[in-house]
C-alpha cells in the first residue's frame, strides 16, 4: 500500500513539472488566491536553459508536504483530514465534519397526575377480617375428626398530612385479635402410629402504634383513581394464651408477652367515591421484624427468647380495606 502511494505521488509530481515547464512565461491570475508573486530569474552565469518558475516550486513543495502528511498519518494508522487539507491549501468547504450521534430519549407515556394536593389532611380507618371453619375445607384425606374454628380481626385508625403533592406522612394506631379453637384432631400416618389432640385453644390480642409514609401515583387527569405504596414502622405489644389439656383432667395455660418492631411494605389502590371521601385496598407483601418474648406456664416464668425474620410474599391475612376522609 505504501509503495503504491509513493508511485502515485511521484507520477503526479512529474506530470505537474512537465506541464508547467512548457509554460515558461506563465503568471498566476489575480483571482487565484495566491498572494506572493515572484519575478522570473535567469541564471546569467552558466546560461542554463532552466528558468525559476514560482508555480513549479510551490507545486513541488505542496506535493512533498502531502507526502509527509500521508506517511505520518499512515504510520499512526489514521488519516488526519484537517492536516492534509491545511498542507495542500484545500478550500475550507471541502472538509467534512462528522456529527456525533444523538442519544434517543425514551418516552414511555407514564404520567404522574396530581392525586392529592399539598397541605391536605386525611383521616381514616382500615379494617381486616378473616375467618376459618374446618367444615368449609377438605384439608387432607389423612386427617380425621378435624374440628377447628378461627378468626383474625384487625382495625387501624390513622391520620396523615401531605407534605407535598401525592406524598403523605402520618401516625397509625392498631388493634388486632386472633382466636383459634381446636376441638378434635386425629392423624393416621401408618398402621399403629397416630396423633390425636383435643381441646386446644389459642387467643392473642395485640396493640400497635407507628409512623407511615404513603406515595401516591395518580392514574387519571381528574384525580379519581390512584395507586400508592405505604411504608410503615410499627411498634407492637401483645399477649397470647395457649391453653391445652394436661392429661390429668386440668388445663395448662402458656402465656407469652411479646414486644415487636416491624418494618412493613403495603402497596394498594385508592379511588374517590365522593369529592372528599375515598376507598382503598392494600395488601402486605414485605415485613422485617424483631421480637422479644417472655413466657410463663401457669403463672411461673419459664424463659425468654428473641426472634427476628423477614417475609417477602403476599399475605392474604393482611389484606386491608379502608375509608379515608380528606380535609
């Protein structure tokens, strides 16, 4: 490749010298853009037939400059367009500028409409209830004489203030009650091996208080429908009793006092059913908890233990339906 370029440059130089030598008295036109004019000088000492021609001299200089620029650019594996254009006196409009590609901006069509305005107060209440009866469910074919009833009830009044559009912080109180009664339970695993339980009772009452933050996303321009995500930090205190038969005709009561800190995440949907009244449905999907428990059996202290855990799942026992009033 290098040899071909050198041959081409040399051929162009010879052709240019031959063509310009025949025009001994050639002068550049005024509008050619060449500023310097040089007189024709004859060598009177040696009476040489060759004459000094400025056109030939400038052409040869330009060709050598072009050669040096090409060699330098090829040696560095690139072609410098600006240096070649400058050395060969190319017009400025012949230099091509490469435009940098522009980054495309993604438009996904998501718009966060104003659902609830800043400086607005809300107060409301959420409630949940779940009931279970063994008569309504075929649990397992192995279980015989299964008689169980249970219920879970919770209520949470709250008040909040919107510090910005669609951003609310507030305080929430809570009360929940869990009751379960197992009358009979019999399980046959293999022949000669079975498990039988009777007269078991469990009940628990839990009180709670905490802070919450709700971030709303308006789905309609008029602010009728929106979704939200609630993050709450809650402190709970509760007492539970597990009562069972002791085999001697009496009952044994195991009492547990628990103190718990919970960080929860509850997304939901909200809709205005009136101008200042809205309804919402939310479900708990994440919970981080730390619990300290103290246990008593028939009034005597038997032990203390600490537990912690995390859940990331849809909790069907933590589905809340609520009513909010906006002021």
